[in-house]
C-alpha cells in the first residue's frame, strides 16, 4: 500500500495544499502527503482516524456525541427489607475462575431490580468469611449498595452461622416489621461451615431456625460444595421455592433472575375449605377395640450428621433437629420406635333400607278345563228389554181467534206425570 501511494505521488503535478484551521488535527502518520487518508468524504484512503489528516482533507465536522443511555428502570416495586448475605470465603476467589466476578454481577442485578425508597425496598449487605461484617445496614441508597458490592474480595474461612445471626439482629433492630414490612434474607454460599474451629453446619441450621422463628423468610442458595440437606434444613418452606443448589453461578443467576417479583408477589396460602353443615348424629354402636399395631423400628445412618457424637434427629432427648428424617441418626440416638396410626374406626351402620315393592303378578292365559270334564254351562242371556211405548200424538187444535182483551196471567200449571209403561215380564226360570 505504501509503495502504491508513493508511485501515485510521482504523477502529481500541482500539489493540493490545505491550510490548517483551528481544531484541525494532523496526528495521522500519513498527514501532509497531499492525499486525504482519514476515510471521510472525498478521501483517497482510510488509514487514519477521522479528522486527523487536516492538511490533506480539510476541516472535518466531528459527529455529535452519543446521547446518554436512558435511566435504568427497576423491574418491580415492593415494600420489603432485604438482607443480602454473600459468602466471601477463599473458595469464592477468582483464583478458582470467574466466581468473584459472577458474584458481583449477580449481587448488582439483585440491587438494580428493586425500587429503593423510604416506603419501598431497603437493602442490607453482609459479607462473611472467617468472621462476618454488616457492610451496609438497611438503606435505600443504590449507590452505597453498589460500592459495597464492588469491594467484594474473597479470603478466609466460612462462618454461615455468624452471618445468619447478624442478619436476624439487623432485621430486628432496623427492620420495619412493626409497620407490616416483611423481612427477607438471601444467603449465597459455595460450601459448608468451617469457622470458628469445631463448628459445623448444625450451628448454621440452629441460627436459621432462630431467624425463621423471628418471622423472617430465608432463601438458602448454594452451588459447588454446598450441602443440599443443609440448604433445605435452613431454608423456609416450601423447600422447592426457598432452597436451591446449582452447579455454578450461572444456574443461580438464571433461577433467581426474577427475585424481586417473587418477593413482591409471594405465593398466597391456599384458601380455607368452605364450612360444612354439621352431620347428623349417627347411632353409635360399640365396636371392639382394634388390635395393637406392630411398632416400626427406625434405625439408619442417612443423616449427614450421623455418628458425630450428638443426637441430631429431633426426637426425644435429641441435641439438635438437623436431620430431615426421624430415626436417621441411629448410632447417636439409638433405635427409634414409631407406632403407626391406627386404622380409622368403622362407621356405624345406617338405618336398614326399606324392602323393594313386590313385583306385579304375571299375566296368566285363560285356563282350559282338564280333559274329560265338560266346561260349565252358563245361564242363557236374558232377552233384550223392549223399548218404551211412546204416547199417541194429539190431534191438532183449531186456530184460535184473537181475544179482544189480553188473557189474564195464570200461575204455571204443574208438570204432567210421565206416561205409564206396561209392567216388565217376569224373569225366565233357570234351565
């Protein structure tokens, strides 16, 4: 390209010289070579930045600066007190990959998704390693929350119980629970409790129980080396909503991308069943007592804290209630006896049902007399009665002359008796 440029310079007879003007730059390596090289309108080449070959291209009008992006709009509004607990132990260090950067990015997305304000959401941030520290008390300042997140620097051990205790104290002291604002805690960790020395996940579970007993809701979220049973034992119920174990931070970011919406619109409890009419008092019939059920012996070692010298199944005499299944810490608690619930009592018999109506008698054909016996003779029918005699017609009367005076009105005559009929013949004697 350089060779071609110098060859073309040899054929130029009258060089074109452009005077420099204020604000015109000549910082291009090919400036003042009588060829416009900034790639703008009318240029010969595009080997310089726009406006840096002013002697050859003349003054350039720089494009206006890009407009600033629109202000960020949070995804939802909810009046909540949220404590964000971030595991800052050494295993979260960037030496193991981009975990630290992913944690910062996720925490920032959570803060940016809430509408913060005195009557809206307030956020507190607690980071823990060997010890924990409340880096930000409940606040509605988005700038302060982002500054705390930017200072995230993993190192040290893992004291989950310290962070849960600090979160409970923060909500009890600075929360707005008395005004009806709910308190939420979001715990993010990648391992199990290791600090202080000798502590275990049971200490974290105990602090989680105290936090939930104070009326707060706990999300227990982990990845990598976190224990799923510990997350479920710490989280609020149902576990399917408040406990989560992912393979990486990408899984957590995808699962809780709508955390603000979930907090703003929690699942409503099921409606109570409709009231039922009281049933009629049944007739109680004494039943013999059922035979005693055979006890079930519960004894296995499926609890994650089994055989550690303390009973953890939450039964009689237990030191902890850290196992999810009763009788799953057999070495420390001994055999557990579970009596199955007796079968439900047999309902008393109801009133006897009324018998069905008898079926109608079948239609029988007319019976015929047995052979050899003549059928019975029936009496002859009586002759028909003759019709009654009609009286003979009366002769027509001669026409009467009209009277001179109107006839007097006489009372009506009584009705004439019916004509007498001849007596009926006597009945015929039987044959």
